[in-house]
C-alpha cells in the first residue's frame, strides 16, 4: 500500500499497543489501556467495515446462563467453577453498564424465561427439582433467589405450560452499545482502522511485526481480541461457531416482552421495536456451523421459521424482515482464553456465546495482562 510520509508519521510510527478486533473485547481493552497508559499510542485493526464477528450481530441478551445451561455446566465443572463463571459474566455486565450507562444501552429489566418443549418434559422436571440447589449456589452473588417457576402467559404452544423465570436477566440495544463504545474509544484518542485483515504476526526481540493483507507495521505489544476468528491466527483451544438470526417485521400489539431461551440455550428470542428477533439452531449441524462464513443455511432458517410459526407466534401472522449471521468463539472449556502467547503478544478470546456478558471484563483483563 502506498502510504505518504504524513500517513506513516500519523498512524504507523511508534505504536505502543495494537489490538486486533474492534468488538466489545477489543474496544474495552483499548479503553483500559488508555487508563493504564495515558500517553501511549494505541491502534485497533478491524477486518470489517463494522466489527465483523459477533459484537454487532448478537441478540442483545444481558444474560449469564439459563437454569438448564448452568445445571448442565455442573456435570462438567465443579460447583466452584460454575459459580466463578457466573460471577465473571455478572461482573462483565456490570462493567458494561457502568461504562456506557443503562440509558445509552437501552437496558430493559424484563427478566428472562426458559421454555421447554413438549418432548423435553423430563428435562423440565429435572431442572425444576434442582432449582432450590441452584438458587442456593447463586445466592452469594445475587443475595436473592434467581430462578422461579411461572405460568406460560405468552400464548406459546407445544411447550411445557410452565416456564423457568430469571428475575436478573435483561436486554439491551446491541447497535447503540457498540456505537457508544466506539465513541468512547475515539474520545480517548485511540485510532481504529477498518477494512484491515491481519494475516499473521512475527515477534522480534523488542517488538511485534503485524502483517496485514495490504501492509505491515511494527508495534511494541499486540493484543488479540478476535474471538471467533482467533483460529486464523493459530490460537489453539478456540474454534468458530456461527449463529444464525432472523427478525420479523413489526407486529401490531406484540405482547411478548423479555429474553427467552429454548433447548438449553441453543435457541433464543426476544422483543425489539415490536418485532421478534430469533436466533440459534447450530445444534442441528454443529460441525457445519464451525465456520467463519457469514451466511445462512436452509436447514436452520426453516427451523427458526417453524419455531416462530408453531411455538412463539402460533396465532399471529408475521413476515420475516432480515436474516444475518454472527461468529462466536467456543471451545471445550467455557472459561475465556486469556493468556500470554509470547512475551509481547497476548490474547483474550473464547467467550463461548457470552460476549455481551464477558467482553468488557475480558477486555479489561487483557489490557492489564499486556501492561
């Protein structure tokens, strides 16, 4: 790329910190680095026109795990590990709300609900029977009972006619969240370069060479916050997981308010602007959805429409307005991957579909690790 003297001097000379990825984690990392290093030169590289992973594609759930998800975690984690996961997610959400403010986030405390299909009667009974234990485990975090059983007052069909309610779950506006974070980063005199795809990096004795599709640059330290795209930079322990989403056109007199989980979190939906936003279904083709391709598949989109038609809005006509996909970063462990890759290279990835909850705190921890 043919840079002028002015461009090199302004954007690419004496860079202290470079961050790959301008999602929640990358932007939060940049803001914390600014607090730690008021005079440092900080640069963010983003492969997309907008954050091109999950941060601008997600459903805007301010959640920390449904009852069935947390109980499933107890099969593979100790009680202490599960509690630590929830604490990390709750801490991340609190940091996000403090950073941006509930008004700017359009944060709504409608609560969250978990639905169970008619076929999942056994799972429903198992979860209900263990709610007291789960509430006792989470009491030190919330100081109140988290989960309770409520009736289905939403008109949902083909499900168990009771739902598990989480009084601490909320929803937010994903677009306004990211816009506010970007504005804070710019206000902190941190540069973001969009449309820059990083291919690899090479560590020298006292710096790191970052090789992009169009140019190279030198930086003192490199922070990788690409999450679902981390595998492309040879980071082990994290793989991409595509999440497909659709949203209806506005529905007159829509009575559904809240965030909703179905089939252990593999499906999720909410209200927004008198519409229903619905996503999920990667459990139908787990291996096929381990991709970074931003696309939709007939198999999953048909299933999402079927859920709308038969379960969520069985007596309401609707039209699909938009469809899109986001790329999450998942792995065999639910704990984020936060570590030194080498003396001057650090990563904060593998948010496991909980980027809204954990991105702010992981970004802060990544910055502190690199300091």
